[in-house]
């Protein structure tokens, strides 16, 4: 069977971190070498841990998960990084994958799926939560001739999901005034005057 898969967990919430460690540590063929509350803590000794797979949260104190990915890849080029987070925004997903993450799971993923995904990523797969995979596929199916910018598309998608302007601002880490400005541009570009018409026009033309 070979040796156990060596796992390091980087997660700032102590209860969640210990829960993952317990879940994974009790599974045959897996060893949790160490867990850390932040990348900044991990950077000191993670090289000695020799992990096969790193479970990485995105919202971390200090260096966040997205910023940490290329640093970890440089330090541990043979380790696979599996994102485990609450964030489902398209920008966050693509930033994580572009920076070198090998998989992306949300924290509502079933425990058995998390364990299975560690094995999958170690075997060269790219595990994703169903909703994340759907979002990635959807992005490739969009009309490539869209008049909307990438940011405008992200905002309109979130609005179509029923989010308020303030929620959109929070999710995309931008201020409310910027969201309002983008929405104004979206209306102009789509020649509409309401949220409902913007969503309808965008869906009809496969812009979202």
C-alpha cells in the first residue's frame, strides 16, 4: 500500500482545524503531520513537515491563502494544495487555481468527500465541490464577446444570485460606491434600466 499520505492543515479557526485533524487522522492511509493557525506560523517549519498535501484556508490572519499558494509552491514544489474555504466567489476560485491550487472545496463539503479529495489530489486529480465545478464550467460557456468587463460580470452574477449591493461589495473586497459605479456601467452597456432587465438580458445573451 505504500506510506501514508502526509498532510499539513493551515486553518485559523481552532475548532475547525482540530476537527479536520481528527477526521483525517482517523482515516487509514493518512497522517496529519502538523496543523497551523496561519501561513506566517507555518512558514517557519513547514519545510521540515514534508507534506504531500496541504489543506489551506483562504481567510487567514497576515498572509491570506491566495497570497500563500505561490509561496508554498516555491518552498514545497511537490506538495499539492487543496483549498478548503467558505468563499465561493469566481474571482477567489480562479485566483486560487491560477496561483497553483490543485483543488477547491467549500467547508460544507461532506467529511468523507474531504478525505477522498486528499487522495484524489495526491493522485493528480483536481477535486472540486459540485457548486465550484459548476461555476468553473459556466465561466467557460459564457459568451466570449461580452461587452461586460470581468468585474462587471462578477457583480452581475452575484446580483443575479440575489445578493444586495453591500453583500457584493463585501464578497469582492471592494467598496459600495465602486459596486454602484459598476452597476451603472452594466445598465448602460446592456441598455437597461433595472436589475431584473439586466439579469434577463445577460442570461439571454449568455453573459452570465
